C-alpha cells in the first residue's frame, strides 16, 4: 500500500480496549507458534516430554495459558546481582513457576554459573540460589551452558566449564552442587505447602499497564509490596488465577485487580462468605474484561464484600502521615481514595493534612470471613505488621527470621538459606539432621555466608 504510514496513526490516545485486545492477540499468536512446534515434536519424538522455558514475570505471554500447553513448567532465571534483595524477586519467580505448574514440581532450566548482568557471582551464591529453587518446588537445576563458547555473540556468557577449564572455582562449585543434590533424593516430587494465595492475572496486567490512568501503576511493584513482607515473615504463597479454586487457602491476597470479571468477583465473594480472608490493594474492581468502567462507585462488584464505596481516586505526590491503633503511626504514599465506609471499619487513617481522617486501611466482616482493603502504599514495616496480624487472625503460622534468611518447608524437609554475605544464627526447634553436612542440629545454629541447611 502506498501513502504516508503516519496517516494511519491514531490522532490521540489509542483506545485501551483495542490495546488490550491486541495484547491478547499477540499472546495467542505466540501460543499458536508453541502449539505448532509442539505437534511437530509429538510426531517425531512422542516419548519425550515437551516444555518451553518461562522467564520470571514476562508480560507479552499469558503464562497460565502457555503452561497448559506443556508437559511440565520450566524456568530461566538471571537475577540482578547488584540488588542485595534479589533473592526476594527470585523467590517470587520460583513461587510463580510452582503456581503455573499447578503446585507440582517444575524445572530450573537455565541459570548462570558465573553471574549475570555483567556482575560476578560471589563464591557460594550459585549453591544458595540453586537450593532456593529446590526448596520452592524445582526438581531440577540446569545451566546455560555446559562449556563457555570460544566465539559468537555469547562467548562471554557463563558456562559450567569456563574458559579457564575444569580447574576453576566455578566448575568446583558446580560439582559440589551436584554432590549436594545427590543427598536430597527424597525431595523429588515433594510438595511445598502454602496456606496463602496471591492472585495474578495477565489480562489485568495488560489492562492496568495502559495509558491515561489516574497514575502510572507498576503491577510488579505492587506484587512485590505484598510478597516481600510475606517472605520476611516466612510465609510461603502460591500464585493463582482469580478463576482458580480459592477454598484451599486461608488467605487470598490481591495486590491489584483493576480488571475483574463478574464470575471472578462472585468467586472471591463466595470465598470470603464461606470463611476465607481476603486482602485487596487499591485501584481494584474498576473495569470489566473489555476495559470498560463499571459505574456506580468503585470497587463496583466488590462494594458489598469490601463494605465501602469509592467516589474518587486521589493519587499522591507527597507522603501521607497515618495512624492506627493496630499498627501505630506510619507513613504511606502514592495513592489514597475518597471513600465512604458502609459496613467496613477503619483500621488506619490519615492523621495530618488535607486528607486527615481519610481511611487508608479498612476491615469488613462478611459472612463467615473477613475482607481487608489497603487504600494506599504503606511503608514496608507497616505492611509487614498488617500481614502479620492478618496471618495470626487467619491461623497462618509466621516464622520471621534474621534479615536475609529464608525458611521453606518442602515435604518432610526444612530448608534454611542465608542470602547474605555475612554469617548469621538461626534457632531450630527440636533435634534435626542436616542432610548436606551430616551434622545433628538443634537450638541456636550457625548459617555461614550464603549457607544452606536442609533439615530432616
């Protein structure tokens, strides 16, 4: 076709409904490619299981749909080693893989033996991240690649056997990891118990990432706002879809549900009515599956469940000073709502400034359960305190550990992982055997820098 390509461009903002549909189309196109390649392999190698590696939280492809097309879920993961809290994002990605696998084992298909993002892995860190994957449901630890290439675009990419050859620290650490894994045969196939679920939906991600919203909302950041306090409390969470069965969980967290279907709203409402605990973040229940606003006040289909009605969104440029009998004084930022509580009770309010008295955390008794609404972005300590309280009320056991220490149960084994470059101490109840060292462990025990204990 001739003419100026610019003439076909939208004169103003793109229609968000069309943008959402285009993202669905792109995801479905990728799925069609996956299906076509899978069928070729099915024809010639019907006895070989088929997978296609995921990459953490990746927006263009709906991983729930893609996971259903594969024999098992696999994962590539290259954390940002410049981030001292990268292990939290790593744990979140591993938990997502377990959720995509339907709470069944998955494979860590690809990671770096020497580092990533141009940063060298410190000694011991390879073992730590690999055993973290095992703790959170992986049945395999693989690497890219076996031997570092001599030529090509990725000649300086990591290899299990680096350019130095097998007489190197990297290869010795890889071999030592193999010996560790040989001590853990009972973990294969074992489940990772979780009493908490986090709702994650790609349609919602695509919609809330659109333009011309009241504020630019980063869904991954909102997920992290909820996930990191759980990690610090030692509470393991499954990632699930709003359309999944929620009844098996004591607590369901929804960091954001901007796009919410009527059937999913009914499912969440029934979950709480039957005794569940639901905690939802701001800017939720706003649009339907077509990205059309539900009129009459937000969160629309969830107004009765949450016991409140929102008239206007109030994105914030400056910090909010808040107070709460439950949590004490704390700061918050980014968001507030002009809302009216109907049956909900305010748990925290703004204490100073123009919004003084405005609720920012609310609790509503509904049927046999409880719904919580967080109408702002609380400082991390306040969010952690809130989730600790909600966990206690719901009967979920929290086990906070020293900073940087992760404790996860898989099957009959307890993994204790130190993600920090300094040694620390943890307390172990009862007498256990560390399967990696053979030591008997009880009471106060040490965890070396990047140290791991697997206790029976």
